[in-house]
């Protein structure tokens, strides 16, 4: 493999590792903030003690996840200088500003008040302590905003000019109000809520099945967790749908590649499955729903959608000879994997939410199913990784759409051996860290008991 391919693989591996933890941080901080708000405002003494125990229990899981997110995220910064120095030279004036703002206004805010929150129990007034976790939640999600501002420029450049072969920022307001940011940010926040909600649901299910002493507390919180998860999934689907409609204008090649639509059609069908032949630039076989793709984009069963072949010709006319078609098979199946995982999560949230509200005692009768719920935990992480792949692979061969190709962004002095060595090292170290974090989280879940006042009276 050449330096460009190896550098892309290295960045993809470290980013997927990092992105396992980011959505959990975004969603879990908001859940903890909401839960502590309930703790501060409730007048039910029998619930207040259980609520505090639950906050500390989920807080310990969050701390493990947060530590892993920080460790894996630091490496991302070094990639820009080590593997992608030509990108940094070309984009540094624009890319550096949101990264600096992310550190100054978001990460420092998040980490500072997280420390106060962790060590401030019984030392700060309840309302002030609650304000700390809200600031952590705000800082976490503000951090994602600045990162997505930088990423959105790569997807849809605005507010710049080219001077001396470099992209120079000319309008900071245009940069932070880029229409692409709105879709990415809203989708990211709701996917974080969905990811954290599903993680919490799995933990609750396992504790109900395996931890008798904690059963009552987790059966109570399960209602709120189910609502939180369902809001996250519905929000993710809604924002994803709106962002997909925006792609018809902003990135039509990515959109048509997600559907393996090779020729312009009106109305355009939705391919449920397809045997994609990228070399021949056609599908050898496909099962289609007529007009469905047009309906998804235009809210009506008609409307032209540009095909990959026509978009390729337009790109050649604009940018010169070359292959401007991304990995169609990868995008096509990643999109369907993302939708399948999200739909499965929505069904699970609906079932658990319905039972917990209508007849919660039924949960105890199916302890084997509850105990097996951890087997479904990969669902949100598979969905997130597939979504990340769609977002980043869909703009290829560009690293900055229309301005710089990925092949031109790699560091000129790298050798394949350099990249292969560091990629192997990072992968092994990250694997060890992931196993250690998973073991630590499982230990917290297994060994921590959360008793409710009702259960304590029952034991007496």
C-alpha cells in the first residue's frame, strides 16, 4: 500500500476508536445533568437517596469513558502534522481557529467543571453542584460544535479566499454559520443522546436481571432512560433526514453514491439491495422501490436526482480529468447498516418503554432476555461508525471539497514503513486501552449496588 492509503487507514482506525467514546460523552453528560436536576428539585425523600446513588453510579461510567475520549483524541491532533502536513499548510489558517476555540472555550470549561463536580459532593450547595454538571454538558457539546465547524468547511467551504496557494479565512461568521454545520451538529448531538440512552438501557436491563439489591432503583430509572433513548433516536432520524435532503444541494455525489444511483432519474427509486459493479459503473442487480428516493428528498413521489455518471462528467468539466466517484459500495451498505441499527434501537426502546410504563413487573419474568441485552450493545456504535464513514468517505477524492485532494494533502517525507509502524503501534495500544476501559466499566456495573428506600424497607 502507498503512503496515502496507509495514512488514510491510520487516521480511520484512530478516529473510529475515538468516536466510540465521543457520542457517549455527549449524551451521558446531558443525562447526568437532567438526573441531577431531578435530584435537586425533588421533594420525594425516598427517591432522592436513590437518585444520588444513580448519579454517582452513572458518573463513574462517564469518567471512564471521558478519560478514554481524551486519550484517544489527543492523537488526532498529531496526525495533522505527522501524516497530513500539506493539508495543515494549506488549511492551517482556517482549521486552526476552530480547534483553538474548541480547546479554549469548550475543553477547558468541560474538564475544569468536571473536576469540581467529581470532588464537590457534600462540599458545594446542591444547586451549585448541579450547575457544574450542566457546564460540563454544555462544554462537551460546545466542543463538538467547534470540531464540526472545522469538518463542515472540509465538506462545504465558505468564508475563504486562496492566497499564495493557501486557504485564508475572510469571514469568521460565515465559517461558524455554514449551513453544513447545522445538519452535522444536530445529528451528532441526537446520536449522542441515542448512544448514551442505549448504553443506559442495557445497563438497567442487566442490573434488573442480575442484581436483586439494585432492582427497584433501576426499574424506576428505566422509564426515564427509555424516554431519553426514544427522543435521541427520533431526533437522530429526523435530523439525518433533513441533512440528507440538504446533501442534494451541497454534495450530490455523496448522496447518489449512498443510493448507488448511476444515472439521473425522475422519479428516482430507492434501492433496498444492489449488486454494485463500480468498474462498469452500474448495478448488476437491484431491488428497488419506485419513486421512494425522490420522495425522501422532496417529500413528494417525483423530482430528479442526478446520477453518479452525470456528476462525474460535471466534475471532470469543472476540475479536469480524474476519478471523482467515491467508494459507492462502501457508502451504499454503510447507509443501510446505519438505518438498520437505528431501527432496531428504536424498536427496543419502544418495547422497553411500553413495558416499563404499562406493566413493569413483566420485566422480571424475562430475566434471561434482560441479561442478554449486552449482546446488543454494539448497535449504536456500529451505527455511529457507519455514519462517520459516510460523512468522510463520501467526499473523496477530496480532503477539502473542490480545493485540495486527499492525495495532495499527505506529508511528502513519509514512507510506507513509517506509517505502517505507527499504525500498528497505535492500534495495539488503543486495543489494550479499550479492553482496560471495558473491564473497568464492567467492574463498576457488577460491583456497585444502588438500593432504593422501598427496597430497604422491604428487606427490613
